C-alpha cells in the first residue's frame, strides 16, 4: 500500500502544522535529499515549528520556509505492527523504528561505510554457504546480487542508522537484512515490503544472529581498512622520512642535539630523522601484530556462542567464503563464547593505533619546533609554505600540517580510551558496546591514514635543512665540552663550560683562559664530526 505524508515547515502555530489534506508531491526531491538537508534549515524556524518537526519521522522531513512537501511511503511490518517507510528506500520496519527511537546526532553519526561494506560481504558469503544447507538457490542468488550491491556501497543511502543504538548492533544487522531482502525481492519481480519470496530473517539472516553477525562485520571491516588504507599510508610516510635520512646523510649535516629542551651533544640530522623512521617501523609491526586476532570470525556462534540454529561446518565455510571474496585470510574463531562476549582483539588493535598516534605526535611536534621561526625560532628546518597563516600579520606562514596531524593524534588517543571502556562492557555472554568500539577503531584508522598521507605530501616531501642556521647554533653550544671529559675530566670540563657561559666566551677562549688546554689542543679535540658516534678503543701502552 502506498500512502502520502506531508510536513509543514512554516513558523505557524502547532495547530496549523498538522498534516495538510491537500496531497502534493515533488518527484524531483528524493527521500534521501529530504533527509540530508533537514538539519541545517531547522535553525531558522521557530521553537514551535522545530517541536513539530521533531515529531515527524526523520526520513520524511524536508524543511523550506513556506513549502509543504509529501514523500510517498509504503507499509512495512514487524512484530510490533505496521510502520510506514519511504517508498524509494529499501529499509523496513525495524530500521524505521530505530530512526525514530534513536534520534541521536542524526545523520552525522551514521554507521561508517566500511561496516556497510562488510555487511554486504558477509551476507553474500552467508547466502553462498546457506545454499549448501538448504536455501533455495533462486532466493540465494538474488541475495548474493543484492549483497554485492551493498558491498560495493551502491546502496549506502539505504543505511541511515546511527552508531547510537542497541549495543549488539541488532538494528544495523536488521537494516542490512531488510535492505538486501527488499532489493532481492525487487530483483525477483516481487513487491517490496511483502517479505516474499525473500524474508529478511528467514533467508537473509539464515543461520545467524546479530550477536555473531555484527562482531564478524567488525573484524572484516577493521582488517580491510587496516590493510587497504592505514598500512599503505604509514609505509609511504615512513619511506618519505627515510628519503630525508638519505638526503641529509649525503650532505653530512651535523647539528646540536637537545635533551630536556636544553642543549646536548651533537648528532647528524640524518640520525635524528632515522629515529622517526624507526618509530614508524615499530608502529607498523605493532599494527600488523594485531591482525591475526582480527582475522578470527565470530560467525557461527549465533546467540550466545553455542551455534544454535546453524549446522556443523557452517562457521568454517563462512570464513572460507569471506576469504575468497575479500582476498584476505580469515578463519573461524576457535572459541565463539569469547568472540561474542569480548572484543579484546579490537582493543589491542586500538592500542596499536594509539601507539602510532603517540609516535606521529612526537615526530610532527619535533619537526614543528625545528621549523619554528623563521628568524626568531630554531629555524633548523624550512617547512613548505602551503597557505597564508594569519588574518592580521602579513607574510606569516604556520606549520599547519604538523598542527593538523597532532590534533588527529589527540582524537585517536581519545578514541582509544572510549574503545577501552567499550571492551570492558561485555557482561556475561555478550559485549554490548560493539557499535561504539568499531566506530572509534574505524575512525582512528581513517584519521591516521588520511593525516599520514597529508603530512607526507604537504610537509615531509618539501622540507629542507637550513644548514647555515644549524651550523651557527651548533657553534654556540656549550655542550661540545662533553668531548673533553676523557682528557681533562668532568669537573674541569664543567668549569670550562660555566666560565664560558658566565663571561660570554667561546669554549675555546674559556679553556685557554683557565689553562685547561692550549688553543691547539682544543682545536684537535673538539671536532663535532667526531662526536656523532662511538670511537674505536685503543688500549694504553
């Protein structure tokens, strides 16, 4: 049954905001467009109008100052009765109820696209396996086709639900079941909403529960995003930093080191950057070490891990089919009770992301400080000038890429804290913070991947060493005196440094004044190029 619904966006009293009796349709305005533009325009309406609009199903809202708009709907049913949904959307009753029951930051906090993609992969794999266990091939093939469209994100607009829902992800699982069911019905020439010949529960969700489906989707999405997005981005940034190591090594640039933000002994600029490369090497290894546990799939555990309503071999077959479809290795979780009730694997993965965020923060912060200036800061590095930096100070350019990536790192650290709390909330047989966990993990993955690419392209590749400034600063450092310890002893070397600092002398002048060394001895011993590594031990005769 197709009906029409209307909503008024005028600022009239509530009595005049009731549904209009005159039926008007605007075919050019799809329900997706009506929903997508709903939020910004409400700010211009009166409080009375906004109160009315909140009572109108979000999927039917279209706000314009003087226009009434109708959206065609169809009837869908679930155990609670009949619900009207947009006629041009594939979702059903349970999705529509979730839209109404969880009006929490819609649509900004919609379930991430990688989750939708993973649902399509898993539902397609399940159809393939279920056909081996009695599912009608005609229905199974239609489900496969519909699921493939979901996996390709062709039906992304039909997944409107936000993360803030049931902690098991049941509403999102039913969103996938309903969309795939109705699309399969359409493929087979049936009537959407009839649940015939393809039922969302009996066929699309065959041999499954939300309790094992959603954690399986979580793992599939995390593995795909890590391998396809994050690892390549961090490897590329790592290689760009290594290229700088090679560049600076060829130039033999020696600079002063700093500990506690104070002058320290010299090192080469290449050595300093090699530390950044090593941090990312270890970070990559940490991320990769989290992947084996993420490759374990919960599917087959059904409601509480026992596998009720499934068949022997089903879980293994699902993992094999997902492996085939993605080209990534997956296997069935050896203990389904753990796979449903705990998400330690995702907490561990989030921890590795948190560590990489800490590394990137340190690297970006160092580069930002080394590039401070250009005249009154350290100025050892010259950073690319990408855009004007000030609305009041002409000519000012800021280290925006370093600032952006450090903000990203702070967000990733916050995501990890929330993920840790989510991991704690696995009471008895089911963790009920699943959407929160995977939303934060996927958010962190994408933030780190995008920020790493931006940092590499817009900063690292274009930074250069300011060799004159580096040499000038190094010659002023009192910590070059450290190399005199083996010759005149720590105490005498300390007196040379303090005397130089107090009187404004060079180390050479101070050493001669105190009689610690002759000028010739000082020149022979204090050579920065000999201070950037251990020396050969020569036994005394």
